[in-house]
C-alpha cells in the first residue's frame, strides 16, 4: 500500500474508480490501475488513424491541447487541437474523465464536434481554416491550418508601446470583416481578446481559438457555460442565463482595441457594474483621437443594446 507522507495531499484521482492517487504512487491502491500518462501526446505520436504525426506542443488551455503535427498524406504542417479539459487524464492512448464528470465530458465532446463542423464552413482569410475533425482515443480533434506569426498580445509586448491610431483602426476593420460571416452563420466567438487574434508572417489578421464558439439565437434566452477572460468578457457572460448575440463579440473586439491603444487591460465588466470606472482611451494615450476613443467606449457599454 502506498502511504502519503505526513501533510502531503494529492488532487489526482484515478480515472477508473475515482480514488485519490498519492504523488509517488505507480498505480491506484483501490483498483490497481497503472498511473496515468502525461497529459500531452509525446513527440512522434501518430493520431487520426496514423495520418498525423505530433511534432510539438503549441499551447494548452482549459479546454484542450494544441499541437503542431505533420500531415503525412498531404505533406504539410498543421495545427491540431485535442479536446482535453482540465479534469481529464490520459491512460495509455485513451483520454478519460473522472467518474463524476464523464457525462459532462461526453457532452463537451459532442459540442466540440458540432462547433468544429460549423467552423469548417468558413473560408474567410480572417478566420483560421479548419481542415478536418475526427474522434479518436475517447476524445475529439480539430485539424487546422498552422499559422506562422504572433498573437497581438505578443506583438504589443515585444514593441513595448501601444499601437498607433492607424494600426488600431486597421485591426478593428479586419477583425470586424472576419466576424461578419461568422455572425451571419449564427455563430459567436465569445472569447475575443489579443491572445486570440494573430498577425501572421504574411500580414494576415486571423481569429483563432474558437473553443468557446457557440450557436446563438437572438430571439431567446439561452444557458451557456460561464467561461470568461477578465477584462474582455462582457457582463452577460458573467450571468448564468443571458441574451447573447453579435454584441457579445463587439465587446470583446472593443476591449481588444482598448488594450492595443493603451497597453492596459480594461477594467472587468463585473467590476464596472459594481461601480469601478473605466478611463477613456484618449485620456491614457493622447495620440488616440477622441472620436476613436469614444467609438471604443461605445463598444464597451455594459448593456448589449447600447454597443
């Protein structure tokens, strides 16, 4: 039997029986399942029926892991997002959820697949291109174009100064143009922020990470999982049930422009709703005209109908 050191605790749970697994255990004491593998797929792992070979991990978020991989059939590099929630584990090649979360994981997988198929319809240069979606090893995978370049937040940090008004307006126009067909198809991004907008090596502005994308219906109230990026999420995303529509993404775009123009993350909507003020863009950066500052402020209105 594995004995925990005094005071040591483990939050790791066995994916088979749900028992706590000690940090130094090689198998579960309850059912003797061998210890889980690292979350990320190893370099050289073949997925998609052997078509794709993992080359590196690009990043990891609360919903999944993104890899760079080689497409051995079309001989091109691609990005692959694997659905892998924070509470999931990898046992051998299988992705498993804790016993108490299996139903939620199945629902998340079905939703991931539906959303991927919707995104695959878009061919706008401002929206990351989806090539394929497949299920394997108990989870879902989204195959996308591999974009070379940097996110806008990386560009901002590297330059050490806010964007010029001309640059802010350029980003605004191109992101708005990319959102137009997305909204026309009845889809929202729901997580617009500078980390989810890329400036590619070829000068494209591209929306990425549609992991929170949802179909929407302007005529009814719908319940959605509350996942927010502080400073960029509108007030309605903090509520259990609220009306969602294009104005949800308008807020995210305006918050992104605020960050680019000032170098500051906007005050979170929930804090503003509690009385904390939001300083106008032109007050922080006098190089931005009042007209542009006011337009960004309009997009950051707390009430969706005022944006």
